[in-house]
C-alpha cells in the first residue's frame, strides 16, 4: 500500500521540483542567484497585492474627501471609471512582470527595457518606487493609528487624541509589522492569506449590516447626487479631484511583482496576482461604496465631520455595532501595512543587490535561518519611522512628506510600461502577455498615469492656506532633486543598472540550498 501511494507523491514532488528549476533558470538567465525561498503560491502572490490595495482601508480613509469633491456621483461612477484605467495599468505591468519576474520589479525592468541611459532610467524608477513605498507604509500606519484612536474615543468618550499619541501608536504598529516580517516568509504568507478572508468576510459583514439594520436608505437616484464643497467654484474641477479617491485606494499592486523571486511559476502567477487583485478590489470596492453612499442620512453633518464613514456607521447601525465594524476596518489597515512593508523590503533587497543604495552589501544580505532579508526589513522600518517624526509637531508636515507616496508609485509604474512601448517589437514578452492589445493598453495606461499625476499635484481645497496647500509637487521635486544630485555626484559612475552575477551555469552554483 505504501509503495503504491508513494508513486503519485513522487510524481507530484518531481513536478514541483521542475517548477522550481524553471523559476530558478529564469532568474539565472536574468543574472541573479536564488537567495530567497519560493513559498508563495498563486493565491499568496495575489493576496499581497489585494491586501495592499485594501478596499476597506482605502475607502474608509478617503470617503470623506469624496463626499466633498463630487459626492455620490463621483464616488460611484468615478470608482468604476478609474478602476478600469487602473486595471489597464495592472495588465501592462503584468506583461512586464512576466518578462522580468524579479524582486527588483519596476527598476529592474526599466533598466532592461531602456535603449539608452539604462542606469539613469533604473536609478530614478527605483528611487521613486522606494520613496513611494516608504511613504505608503508610514501613511497606512498613521491611518490605522487614527482609526484606533477613533475607536478608543467611541469606547471611552473622555479620551482625547493628540498628534503625539498618533505618532507613538504609528511607530508601535510599524515596529510590530517589522517583527512579523523578520521571522519567515511563510508567516507573512499565512498572514496575507488570513488578510484576504478578513477583507472579504469583513466586507460581507459591513455591507450586510448597512443593508439590513438601518431603517432608512437613500433613494436609487441618490447615486447621481453631486456635491462640491472643495471651495472651488468649478464643479468640473471639484469632481475631477474626487477621482483621486479611487486612485488613492489602488496603490501598491506592484507588491505581486516584488514577490516574484518567492513565487512559484512567477512568470504566470505574478501578473495574474496583479490583475486579479485589481479586478477583485474593483468589484468588492464598488459594493462597499454603494452600501456607504445609500446609508448616508444627514449629508451636510456627516460630510463635515472628522471621519464621515465612521459617523455613517454610527447613524445607521448604532454605536455598539459601529464599533464592531470599526474594528474590522482597523484590522484591514494593519494587514495592509504589513503587506506594504513586505513589498517595500523586497524592493530594498533587490535595489541593494545591484549596488544602488548606501550600504548595499548590508541590505541585500539574507538570514541563513529564516531565508528573508532581515536587515532590509529594518531599514524599511527605520525609514518609515523617520517619515512620521515630523508628525510629532505638525500633521501638515507629515502630510507633506507622505504625499509623494501615490505620485511616486504611479510614476514608477509608468516608466517600465513606457519603455516597453518605446522598445516596440524588440520586446520579448513572457508567457503571460497581452498580444495585439499590448500597445493600446500600454498607451492608455501611460496617458492615465500622466493625467492622474497632474490631479494629485493640483490644489485640493480653497482657500489655499499653509494647512490646505497640496505639498505633493514640492515633495516630489525634493525627491527628484536629491536623486539627480546624487546621480551626477557619484551614482552614475558606479551604478549602470541591474547587474549580472555571471553566466547562468556560474550563477546556479551560487544558489542558497
């Protein structure tokens, strides 16, 4: 009996080994030895991007802005339109990910796809990606800390949140997420699987409660209601700003790309992870958006509050049930930050492997016990903590620093897609590709990124004051200025883009067993 059972097991194991060998051969052909453990299955790869996008975190954090910048019409129909454009970006990125499944992801593919100045294209893409991800980790932690204090205040009304408390709680959250990322990629994979079900079950619970419990819902036509409380007289401008609600939510799906070296059959599963995460987030996010919109009771009062979706929950569900829903949202935010930090760490690991960061040799080392880039984890933690420090004195200062998060990420997304289009038929696609749709999808993606990036940098409230000013263009200019000075001062002489560690057969001998 045991001999008959061992044969299929042996064939299955042989199949798994063949997949690993194929993945390793692809990595060796790109010039890198295997240092990380491939434990991410297709679902795990999808889970990390789905968790980073995180519709509960994104919608609850930005819903109030959307209520004042376009209202239900933009919240719902803007969500549909922007989701489609983001899906095009994800599909174009997925095609690149299939061709270059490495942890370096965006900066690596930019260096490989550029016809000239490969080092410069790779350098700027890598630093935009790095700063964007660091800002995302800090911003997500700060949002979680804010909602945690909102919950505490509901539970104990005498509690009064302060900026100091928010910064301290944010720091604690980021450190705990760093510890979770320290021990093993398997733990992170398990937590990401849990996060998917947390998001989906949480969505069902919140939407179900908003449908069943309230004794009043808005009429069907309310979805066309338009509201412009931005302070600008142009309704068109206010509505365009409202489109940013969806764009703010749909960031970080490059996480599947960054996890390529830890994903089985990465040439197929990484692009699938990107597109599926966006697609499922678009559908589930629309359901949540509709549930919140139709549960609005007193528009003016709820829109003017500090946390409009929380007030909508309280008004429609009652205080006790609203607190339970808020705990679900807080959990989603914590999972989001964890996955964001994981993706950030892999980008640091790969960027350092090619010598593009100070102390590169330190940051691309891998723990022999856990097979994870532990030092890169704590560099990511330290950088995120540094970004939240200004929040100790001013929320505006903190917002100014992390405002480059979304702009930096989307510009980093655009570069390899644009370079792939410019390369034309010389591009060698991977097994997952768009075929004849590659160019139209790619150009639509690049055009939308350019348009949305302009929106991100325009004033978002009037009158424009020190507190309401949009600091994103200043933050982006500082990042680009530092990267440019650094490039011309030293980097261009030592960094020529992604490096190769030798011939495939030589690199195979370097693999960690």
